């Protein structure tokens, strides 16, 4: 394929792949088939849990995380169905696990595969705090932020090659791109969510937790507690996030909208 043909192919693919993010309405470019992203994340998720055995289902912390996750996932699916995104709900096969790890982190991969680290739970304090984090992380998956970040990297490297081909030829690279795109691990690489993605996830997460019956006013309070955990090496969840003051101001800006969905 000549460079000219490849460029035209990539341009057409970019136009075809342009979509709109639920809630925020932002236009985004996703070059990678979500079905392939979901399949690859299922394998990565299974591998992660094999290496990091989750707490048993009878554990109170695991039960609390799952309870919040189920409530928010049901509300998210209802919102998507009611607002013109019914196909998007079919890509989710929700799973909620908690692992014993002092790292202050949590993440949600494509397909709704969620992991909370026990290190973040003391900062959450209660179900409402967990809902803040859960809503934010689920928002990343709903908004396909990982796909968007990987599309940028894969598009540059492969000029439109399918994810399956890249996976076959560069399995370690592809897996690393996926893990980095979803903030999995104790450090983040260059593919960590941008501040635009983080701010968008804050907005969406605020609404998702409100729809699930959790008071969105708890979000600014959680992020205040999170910012106090900073120091020389901030928590993973703060590594690429907007400045604390700006984040809280933005949350307050979206509070009126979120409260419309809040029915305790």
C-alpha cells in the first residue's frame, strides 16, 4: 500500500470512526473496534486477577465495592438506553473485584471490568466515597477513553492496521498499551488519561453516582481527601488529573446538573 493510499484509507477510517461521548457530547476518534478492545481486556483482566488474587466475595470490603458497582452499572445502562446509546450497553459484562494492595488506585477496563485496590478504601470512607471513584472509573470505560488513547498510539504506529494484527505481531506492546491506557499498575506511562479525559470522567461520574442514588456533593469532599494524600509521589489517580482547585471548581460547576438525577 502506497503512502498516499494509506493516508486516504486512514482519513476515511478516522471519519467513519468519529463518535460522540455520552453526557459530555464531545466528539472523539476511536480507530479500534470496541469488540477487539473488549476481548483483549477480558484476557488482560483474567491475567491480572491470576497474578493478584481478589478478596473473597464474603469479605466486607469486596461486598461493599460490588454493591456500589452493581448500583452504578444498572443506572449507567438505563441512562445509555434512554439517551440513544442502546448498542453501547451490549459491550458491557460487568465484574467488580477488590485486591489487597496499598496502592491508591482503581480502574475499569472495556466491558465494565473493575478493580479496586484496598489502599483507596480508607480515603473513600464509605459507600458514597466508593461511588465517587466507581462513577469516575466507569465513565472512562463508557467514554471509551482507553480506545481513544490507544487509537492515537496505534494509528501512528500502524497507520490503520487492525488491533488483531498488532496483537499477533506485537503482543507485549499491545498488552502494555492497554494496561497503560487504563492506569493499571503503580505507575503510569505516556498513555495515561489526559486531563481532558479526567475532567470528562469527573463530569460523567458525578451524574452516574447521582443516578444510582449517591449524593454527588460527596465528590468534592472525596477529592479534597485525595489531594491530601499527595506529597512527593501523588497517588496514581492524581498523576494526570487537573489541579485540585480546578477539579473541585469544575465539579461544583456540574453539581446543579448532577443533582437533577439525584433521588436518594
